[in-house]
């Protein structure tokens, strides 16, 4: 008897006993093994039973992983809602003195910020790709044309100050007001994008938040980007 013949019986037992956790399912697996041993099944049958158990359990593990992934995505969206609502509350604090918002208006506000987050999150990869293009250009300048980096040796400057042509290639998909600043010497560099997409990047790519300017305990963030180990604290 092949392992495929055992799988339906195992799944039926799991459904019948509502074995939702790994511990509950393990009891069913152990009962099936014990039943085979008492009935003096062949070693081939016992091996096929164990194969069936492995297939059944792996399917539960895959489903659990998918659920956790979806839950993580929902948590990110919920966190984004809190982020943008926090920013909104700060910007419209005068409403406190004129009356509270209605439930309908609160739902409208949530929809506005969810829509804004969903629009921003799909643009973040464009910003990251442009950040990589900038860092590649800086590395090339450090090797072949260090003088062009002089304006950025001691302070942050816009990318246009050291490479106007590269500045013109900024993706047109990025929001109005997006800027990229650079500080670079002959060895290290830090390239930062400003606030326009930082609120989305703090959820999609938290490792890119500038540790000097974008503190973890703040609502929103001013900068995210890329840097060399020697420029972490710039």
C-alpha cells in the first residue's frame, strides 16, 4: 500500500478531531503508528505511513507559513495606518478645539492614508534602484575622478552638486519634493533619500533608515538610504 492511500485517512482523522495545532496532530500520528504496530503491518506499510504523515504535516506547515506571511502584511498595513494617522493628528491638532471627527470621517481618513501608503510602497523600489545608481557613480568617481566629489567631502549636498547628469535621471515616478543628498570622501559615502517615501520605506526596508536622523521611536522618518561602514555615523 502506497503512502498516498494513507493520506486521506490521516486527514480525515485530523478533521474529525479538529487537530489544529502540531501537538494535537502528533497525537493522531502516534495513534496511527501504534495501530500499525498492533496489527503487525509490514515494514513497507509502516514506512509508507511515515511518508504520508510527513506529507500531511508539511502541507500544514506551508499553509501556516502563508497565513503568517499574510498576517505580517496586514500588520505592516495597520502600522502604516497608525503612522500616517499620527502624522495627520499632528498636522490637524486644531480640530481638538472645534470638535471631534465623526466615525464616518475617521473611516474616510483611514482610507486616504491606506491609499497613500499603497501608492508609496510600490514606488520605493524605484527609489532604491536610483540609490544604487548613485552609489555606483560615487564609487566610480572615488576611483577615477575624486575631485568631482570635493563639494561633498565635509557636508551633505544634493546629487546635482556633484553629478548634474545623474540628477536629471531621477525616476519620474518619485513623488514631488523627493531629493537625494550625498556626503562622500575618497573612501566612504552616505547617500540619503528624503522624507517623501521614508514613511513607506520604514516598513518595507527598515534596515535602510538612516540611524543618525531617523530614530526608531519617531512617527515617520526624514531619511533612508545607503552608506559604507565608515560613514554610518555621518
